[in-house]
C-alpha cells in the first residue's frame, strides 16, 4: 500500500481505531523526546539531546516560539480544484529551483547509527517516502553513495524523484583536494545543493558529552567517519602516510598489531573535517568555483552576515544556531529571522533551523519569512524509537499538524502565511 498523505494518515488512524488498532507511535510531539530517551544508551542520548554550556541557546530557541500566537480567520472558503472540489491548503513551494510538496527538509544530523542500526539509510528512505528533502551530513555513518541509493529506493512508485542535498563540514584549505573529492562524490550521486555549515569547525563545549567522555568521531569504528573512510583521496593519503590501507593495522611476525588502526584513521579524518578554526568569506569563492549548483550557508545569525551571503551571490542561507549545540547564551534563531528576512529576503532563499517541534512552530517560522524549515531532533527521536517507520511517522505528523492548523486558521496556502497572522506577546 502506498504511503498516505498527512491528512489521510490521520483518517486511517481513526478508521483503524474502530477495530481497536492503536498506532505504534504517539502523535504527541512533546513525548517523542522522552520515548527516545527510554531506548537510547547514555552516550547516544547525551549526544542527541545535549547542548552547549548551560543549554541557554537551546532554551531560547524553544521559548522564542511561545512569544508568538496565531490569529485564525473565520468564514474563509476553502480553495477548489478545476471541477469545484474543496481542497486542503496548498503547501507546495519552489526552493533552490526545485518544487517541493511541503516546505520542510530533514536537517543534517551525523552518526545516526548510534540511534538505530539502520541509521541514515532508514532516515533517507523515510524522507523519500514522504516527499521530504534529505540533507546528508558529512558526519554520516553511511557513505555518500549508499545514502543516495537508499534515497532513490525509498521513492514511491510514480512519485517525483526524491530530493537530496549535501551538507559539508569544510576541511581547511590545506585539504582542498579532500573538499573537491567530497563535492564530486556528492554531485555524482545526485545531491543537487550544497549546504555549508559555518559554526562547527570545532565541536562546542558540550557538558553532556564530556560527562560521559564521549566523542563518537574518534572511536575505532566507522560511525561518524564513514564518508572519510570511503573517500579515495583520504584513503590514498592514509596509505601514503602509514604504508597500508585503512584497517585495524596488521600483525607482525610475532602476532603483535602494528601500524595505524581504525581509531587512528578516525582521529585523522575528524581533524580534517573539524579543523579547529574558521574559514573566511574569501574562501567561499572556492566552493562557488567547484560546485555546480546552489550553495546555502548554514549558521547565519546576524543581518551583516546575511548581507555578505547575498553580496556573494549565494542561493540561500539557513538562519540557525545549530539547535543550541555549539554556542551557549546566544540569541534564538526565530528572534533573528524577521530581521534577516527584511534585509535579504528578496535576494536569496531563507531556510530556518533550530527549535521546530510541531506544526504551529513551522507556521510561525514561515509567517516570519522563512521559505523552508529544517527539522532535526524530532526525526532523530523518531529514528531511535522506530527506525524508518518512526522517522516517517514524525514527518507525516509534522506535516499533518501544519496542514490542519492552516486549514482551521483560514489559511489556504503558504502565500497567506504573513506576519499579520501572528501576534507577539512582549511580556514574555
């Protein structure tokens, strides 16, 4: 049976309830986090839920949505098709030159196999099934090519080809050859846009990870470093340096392990993609010269930086503070969103990330000027509690919640999501 749309998903749940069949996952989005906590070990939970410092930025993100309230309109006739059938709101949008059925994409999250054995394969298949773009993290525990194949295989029959984008953790300029290899692999595998994360050239001060002494990128396995371990340039460099391929080393004549191990390779790759220091605006031109398609800068939090991105001719920006995982005590992304939209909203596509937890959050971000939102932790929680089906449930739930909220608020399409549908409570 084909995957139902969000509204049909709701109807099927009620229909199944007539014969006492209850859904396997909760529809209460506030409980997904707790359900994931129940099934994840302390390392995995600390990684996905943890934040920088005192979680000040994370809390600011969530609180910022509460400062806005939706104002519904009444007696608004529904839109109709060409023969007069009444329709639910139109959520289609063109982003980065591609037509999307809904203004939402899966945010890039790495090391997904610490949440579920199928990791990125499960998540990207769920994205394809629901028509949601998948953004692959450089910190993936699955290769660029394998995620692309899984994304293609998850598409519904007769549905448009799935949309996938690649997120770059950007090596320092001394490793331009590795950067070029990553870009080529992504383009060869059908990733149509490049998302460049600017705020994670080194991991933030994350107490929850440090309390457990847990950094998934330096463990002697392939989690978080698979894209490096499958990269031909990194493989060649490793062999030139150590005299053997990436492996657990080799045994000498006395049966003692010699040579660089998986752990050594993981550390070397991690030092390449998290170089410790930032690139510059001048360096962005290098990416523009070597990527054939839209480039989006992720991590923009000021009007000044948004203007620089527009001046350089970038296709888009993501207003994001990495969900509060990188810097403590920073301003909420939603607070900055309208200021950035006013400055450059007519010059490039503006994505929003950091704090989306439900349908009304999506509406508020779109009403404040975002063209598309990225959803992160909620789908990671879905992955933890139910693999591919769990991710699919979260995505369908967020879409259904958004569509029903729009419908009941008299909003017939995304063009009607304007600031005048919101009231800001300045007392909070």
